[in-house]
C-alpha cells in the first residue's frame, strides 16, 4: 500500500512540473515512410506531400505473397495502391504549421 501511495505522489509531483504549454509541431512538406498494418494492408511504403498546412496527400504501395495455411503453398500476390487526402480543420492556433 505504501508503494502505491508513493507512486501516486510521485506522479502528481511530475505532472505539476509541466507548464501546460503545448509544443509546436513542425511537419516537413515531403515524407517517405514504411507502415505496418496500416491503410496499405500488411505493409506499405508511403510518400506524403503537404500542399498547405491543412491539406496533405499520401500515395502508398504495398505487395506481399499470400499462402494457404493448411498446405503452406503459395496462392498468389496481393498488391495495394492507396491514395489518401487529409484536410485538417479547426481553430487557427490548433492547425499544424
């Protein structure tokens, strides 16, 4: 019981040290990244471009071989091409720059 009280007190102390200000997040206009279990399926490689602070477009490509679990033989290939357009709304101070 003493350990739980100590952990709660330590957590409250650490939270009280934060000044409550939000951090400014800066995103690059061009990003290339690898994604697992995302929009492209099992895995994909993606390119994302920011046109404005509110508008982003992503193009992804993924390809993997399928197989039958019972006889462990290859059954074919799945290829995915994903296109995603994101538009962020909200107050001016909340928009990423």
